[in-house]
C-alpha cells in the first residue's frame, strides 16, 4: 500500500471519527444513553467497512484470469441493516410513551455519514453533518415553540356511591382546556370504587397542573393520575 493511500485512509477515518463525535456530543448533552462514544464508533465502523470495498484491490487478488467485481453498495446495505438492530435497542416503550426514536434516527444517519466519509464523498458528508447537527439542535428550538397537541393518560377514581357523573367530569376537563378521547369505565376494589380512564388532549400543557390542583381539592376524588404521553 502506497503512503498516499495510507494518508487518504487516515484522513477519511479521522473525518468519520470527528463527525460521529460531534453528533454524539449533542446526544450526550441531552442525556441520551446512546451518546458520544456510541455515535463515534458507529460512524468510524461504517467508514472502516466501506474502506474494505474502496481498497479491495489491496487485499483481494483474483485467481487465474477471471475478473471479479466487488459491489460497494452491498456493503452499504449490510451496514444499514446492522445499524437497524442497534437503533432498535435504544427505542423504549414506557406505557403509552415511546422514547429514543430521535436517537435511533441519529444513529442511522451517523452510519450513513460514515459510509460517505469511507468512500471519500467529502462534500455530501460534510453537508450531512451540518444538516444533522442543525436538525438536532435548531429544530429542537423550533419544535419547542410550535403549537402542538399534548396528550395525557387520565385516570380518576371515586367511591362507587359518590362517583361524579360522566357529563360533570367532561365539563370539568373542558373547563381546563382539555378534550376527551377513549373514555372507559372500570370498577375496582371488588366493586367499591368507580374509575374513569381516558386520554386527554390540549394545546396548552400548562392546563395539566391546574386540573391536577382542582382534582386534589375535590372531596369525592379518591385517587387520580395524569400521565403525559410523549416520545
């Protein structure tokens, strides 16, 4: 292998290492389990595997006069398939909430960036790094200021004899800016308690503590729970 090839390989691996590290730092800063080291290794490994195909003439010597062509896209397909398993490992479901989707997506795009650095596709790779970091940081700011619907799983329990009528409960949650979906009725404690279970929806998340404060002062309420549904 020529010295120029070694320098080229070192530059590509160094670029992949830096790109993965930058994206991983953003994830680590926000407390995600797949952070700095994970993204760095994903980007570096993707670049390494693509170098196997880019420099296949250095290690693969066909026998006889037959000519064998190695398809680099097959390696890229294999890398992305393997990354799918890693991405699935960071997605967690907690009740109705799903967490880790953004981290899984960032791992996936980091792998793609590693592939671009591995084959020496410099400009698209650097543009991809800038776009990824911009999406993870700037879009967070935009997202926090966008009017978005807030969903919460709501359970409220009464003594069976003192249960609030459904109409009155609907009017109460409407008073605090919520609309109701998927209403269910449950008897618990061997029929001693009556419970409403539903999903609440609002455009203002600050409505939640105000509703909780009201329910805490309601003498008929035995127990309640408002659990945000998010990702």
